[in-house]
C-alpha cells in the first residue's frame, strides 16, 4: 500500500541537525483528527475518540498553538468539538496517531530546521491497518511547517524513540528490528540510520514493550509507553506493582536494563519508577494504562489520567520532576482503547535552536 522505501538516510541530511528533547520550547503541536477506520470500529467509538482527542488538543492549547489535520470533509466537525483557537487543516488521512505518522522535527545551531520523514507501513504492515495517506502525511506536515523533509527508507515511528537532546536515544528491539518493518537489518545498521537522522550517538535498547502493545491495535513495543527522558540522565519508567499482571516481570526487566546503562555522556541513568494504575484488565484483556505516555509542551505536562487511585500519585511525581510546569491530567481511557495515549496523538514542532534567536 505504501511507496517503495526511499534511499538510505545516511548522507542525505545536512550536517549538524539533531532532534531536540521534548522539553525545549515548541512553535506548535501537530495532531491528526480521528476518522472512520478499523481503529474506531463503531460510531460510538469514533465519537468517543473525537471527544478524547479534542480534550487533549484543548489541554495543549493552554500552553502553545495546536494544528489539527483532519480528513477531507471532517474539518467542520473537528472545529465544532475543538473550539476556538485550534487551527484545522484538511489533508487525506487513514488514522489519527500523529506521533507515528508525522515527521520528526530536527534543528541546527544556526537556526535551521528540517523534518525527518520516516517510512511508515502501518506498524509493521498489520492486517487491519491502512497507510496509503498516512505514509505521506509527514511530508505534508513538513510543507505546512515550511521546512525541508528528508525521506528515509528506515521504517520507524515517532513513538518508537525518545531522546535526551545530548546524544542518547531510547529504542526497543521489537520495533526497529521488527522483520515486518525492517527485514534483514542488523542492530548496528538501524543505529547508524537513527543516529544519522537524530544527531544521536548512543542507543539504549530495551527488549520489548508492554504486553497489551502486542494485541490487535498494538505497535509491537513502542518505547514511549514504557520509558521516557525527563531530563538528561533521568528516565521515567513504567512499573507494574501487581505480580498478577504479566507487565510486572516485563517492567522489572526494563528497569534493570535502564539502571545498568549509561547515556552518551557516560552518566549512569537515574530511573524514576511510575506505578501503573490499579486496573489490571479492560474488557477482558490486560490493560496497558501508563502515565509514561505524557506530553511536554511549553510550560505544561499533559498527563494521562484514568479515574484511578494512582492518578494523584503520578501527578505528584511529575510535579516533582517538572516543578516549573503545570501538570494537566486528561482522561486518556478512550485514547488507550484505540491503541495509544496522549503522547501518541501529539507531535511537537520545536522552535529554532536558542543560539539563533
């Protein structure tokens, strides 16, 4: 369904570009509006998703501009739910996960900006996925942002990586080394592509993601639901306190890997554990509710909430980590029901590097 892979990224991105960490100033946040597709199987599910996406957009808009891409004929309905102050632009879409289908913005010290347009193939060509339009949306967003887009043949999604801005990137083996994404590529080859695009030099590989992320609408192990940098040298990590849940052992392994690692600067990683919500199952399946899938915007932390006793504990952890930011919990249950979280539906466009301003 998608175009043939583009040539290798290496050698095509001008020197000096890097992906800034999420906590630097943003020009805006990009999102994609839900539309009829297999992810939202009923009209009620679609309506619930629209309300949930709108809640996230309005929370982010408190701190910075938001532009939402809506499918043809869906802009008017999106504007009605989003309310004033959120820009809506129509472009062909298949699904609504801007973190994965959108570009990864990179900057250079001289103020230049660009975008990486990863190859997207429906999270490893999953049988339910459509990606004819989503495979092109990275270039569309880059054009709307007025920056050059650099295509790469590496199949990757924004939810599959997290950077500290100082040379370190978090990855998972079951995403970047997925034979349905990048068949035949070695870890070294994947790292070379990642480092060339992001300006990183040290990859911390986690073995896998959460159990539910390997279900029907899962991503097969995105890192942004299990671990994320809070600042250089400090990682927040999902933990499952209940041994009855299979993620109890998964998280123990992930935390052990992180604590044994050093970042690109040689610092041992400090790991801040964030306990999972108390709910173990949703509709008869293991839950993957996670506070790690948060979004940092200008002056704010938009945090997943689940009407759960641990919501307050998670909010307190993030307030301690980001004392200069306002923590805004948003009910994310409808987003997780579709296969992702708040980080998955947002994509930051960083401001030019400070030296250029």
